[in-house]
C-alpha cells in the first residue's frame, strides 16, 4: 500500500468572476475536510466580498501582487511573500492591479462554502 497520494487532476472550481481555482486537496477534490490546498490565478481588477472564514488561511504569492483588507488594515503581498490570516478575521481578498496574481492557498480546516461566511 502506497504511503502517498499523487495529485495529477486537481478539481477546477467553477467561478463566475474570472478567477482560476485548482483545488489539489480538500473537500471538493477528495473529501478532505482537514486541509485544502489550491493553486489560484486572480485576474486583474478582481475582488471578492468581505468574509469571516472559520478556518486559518495561508497564502503564498508566486507571481504578481494581491491585496488583503484584514480587520480594516490593508496589506499588499508581492511574489515570494506569504501571510497567515487567522480564522474569524474579517477579510477581503482582491487584485486591484493591472496584472494577474498567481498564488497558493492552504486552509486549515479545509475551505468550504459553509465556513467562508461571505457577505452578500
């Protein structure tokens, strides 16, 4: 029995905002509710509503820049930088810049629509 799982076909999360989300491990891919790992590309001028997730989220920027508004404070990350945002923090993710932002996201426990608590 193998002691590893190789992911060659991540789940492509359907979106209507132009953002590409490839979940490699997590609820949508393999039913793992403990952790999710996703590769994402946020298009220029993209943003999400404010949310108060019930999970910690780690983000690592591969290319471009990404803006975070965390509890009213604006933080901008660039390629090679990372951040941990603790669960139950009010946050908005966006890419108000002119180039796409490619990044990795890890959520503990795993991302789920029921636990993200996005504002309408």
